[in-house]
């Protein structure tokens, strides 16, 4: 699972394991997604800021890191969507024009569909856009509603997989006509491990040619 979770390489994932992950609505974890891009770019931008880099330096480092990550994991539909969104968001910050998540998503979808209209019937791309739209639109109001009778941190934690699952369900049912009862709790339990696996897997990948011992520690 490690290569799949960190780099999207599913060559070692057996058919039975893949079927189990689909049944639990966890198959998306072994496809590099916007979450992976956000983690990697976020770390690069924050580290640049800590080292004294200004807003333009953060843009250059962020975009460069993003390009390198896309090359490393191959440009899958969800990665392309996340990369374009991140680039638009970074540019808007540099120009002093912070934008809302929905407008960035809309611009991204428009640009990518103008470039290749066939993406409109690519399930991976459609699912990526739908899940992101669900999070952008529904996360805050859902967390606010659940926060009335749950601790705030728990309300936000539950809301993320809930709104994403609700947003993609009309599309998922076309691929698998069933309601994944375990989808939300399974994703809730798996979510804390995704950033750690993404970071350590990436470190293990890029350090293996130059410092194998660091790679081995990271992978372990």
C-alpha cells in the first residue's frame, strides 16, 4: 500500500485488496489526489516562509515543487485538477487578490475542459471536481450544524468525509450501484494517517538515489 498511498503506484496492490478498499470507499487513497498536492506544496511554502522567503519566493518554490511532484507521481486527473487550482491560488495571493475556493475550482474546471473537453466524461476528473466542490461548499455549514451537539474538532473531522461522500455519491452510484455504509467512518479513521504517509513516502522516494539510509528510515 505504501507506494500507492504516497505516489499513486498501485502495481503491488492485489485485486482482492483493491476490491476491499472499494467496498470501504478507501480506493481513492491509493490514487494521488489534491490532498497529497496540498500537503507537499503547503510544506514547501511554509518552509520557504520560515527561511525568510517573501511572497514571490513562495510562489516560485510552490509552483516548482508542484511541477516536480506531478512529474514524480504522473499527471493523473485529480493531480492535474489540484495542480491548476494550487497554481491559480498562489498567483492570486501574489497579486494581492485572494479568491474564494469555489471561484478557483470553477476557473480550474473551465480551463481544463477548454483544454480537453473529454475530461467531462472522465470519471476520475469528475469525481475529483465533485468532491472538492462538496468540501468547498458544504464543509463549513455542515461542521457548524454538527458543532451544535458535538465538540468542534470532532464536528470538523466528521464533516470532511461526509460532505465529500455526499457530493460524489450520485456519480459513484453509476460505477457501483450500492450505498457504502462504512465509507464515512472508514475515511474518518484513515484520514490522520494520510499526511504522515504522504510525507514519509515522498521523502523515501526522493532520497533513495542520494541517501539510501534516509530513504530506508522514512519508509520504515
